[in-house]
């Protein structure tokens, strides 16, 4: 665990002009991450080629997963390395995050279909769980696109 794949030529474009395939800078990725107000102030972002590297500690598993997709769903990023991004426990030293479940949106997908693929037939109504789990990166349930990576939370 620790390296997550994304589609380099798909995602939110940061900055202006230039080469659409160019990797964004560490500063622009950090600004994008912080713009979602996830509590990632202590997270460092570095860029190695088209790979974004996240280091630091976040408060819980959901913030870990949201940080990965917020950075990964950026035009020019093909991988996010999060080996050194830890989840802070209630007390004690930070621990490695659990293996998250991500889903890459395919052509023709909607959140209902994704919920049925992820949770089983007849579970399409759980699409709201997926939408809520991907806020604030998702602003509307109908605004998803092929190549976008979404986090799929466990049903507790």
C-alpha cells in the first residue's frame, strides 16, 4: 500500500495555459489540497515527475483517503505516493493508514451504478454514502467524469 494510480490526462486543471500533460508543482498541489479544508495543514506535498508524494499526519482514515484523491484527481498527476502519510490514533504514535477502497469512474457510470458495483445489486440507494464520502471534492452527485477516482467507504 502507499502508491495509488490515477489517470494523468484527466482531472482538475491547476494554473493556467501551458502543456495539459505537465505535472503541477508541489506548491499548486498543496494549495489545492488545503483549499478543501480537510485538516491537512501538516501535510507536505512533493512532486517527482508525475507522482505526487504526501508526507505527514492526518487525523483519521477519511482525511487520508480524501487527501489522496484531492491530489490525485489533478491533471498531470498519474500516481500519489502516501507511504509517509500517517493517521493519528486517539493517543500514541501515528500509524500507517488502512488500505482504502477507490473506484475509477468509467464512461456511462453514475453514483447509483457505482454503488451497485461496490456494495452489490440492489444497493444503488447507497450512492449518497459515496457522494458524502467524496465531499468537498464532489460538489454535485451528477458531476463525475470518466477517469476520476472516488473513495468508496465501508458500510458500517
